[in-house]
C-alpha cells in the first residue's frame, strides 16, 4: 500500500476496491477480463446475492474493475493461492442449463 498521508481522507489512503470504476459483468459467452490483482476481499451473502470472492483487477490499459465470483468449492480451490500482484484472467466459457425450472443458467468461467 502507498505511503499514508496526514489525513485519512487523502486519496492515497483509499482501498483499490473503492477506487474501481465499477463492476465487471459476464453478460455473453466469450466475455473476459484480465490483468493484475490490486485487491482481494470476500463479501457475505446478502439481498439474495451469494457470498462472493471479489478481485479488483487493473487491466493493461489502467482500467480498474471489481469482479465477483460465487464462493463455490471449485472457485475457492482455483483461487486460494492467488495474491495481490498476481496476474489473473477470467473468461465466460459457456452456459450450463439450470437444474431447476425457472432459474437462470449457470455461467462456466
């Protein structure tokens, strides 16, 4: 983290997740994001959203976005070893039909 300034309100003291330009959303098969991890955090389940592991990613172009991944055993095992500073790439590979009628298909990343 950068050097702390006198005031806790100085920009240098804000977390990368708070400085992100928004959230990346996987809308169509083939959507992808990649870059350097600048922050990682966990969010609990709330308002119908599942618990997530969130990566704040800075692209080569300097764009910073948060990317949330549902906390499943598969995702956790594939991301446990990642640290701030590591490179990461996430791609929406395919849709998996919902197991329950009326639910949205799952996204295979």
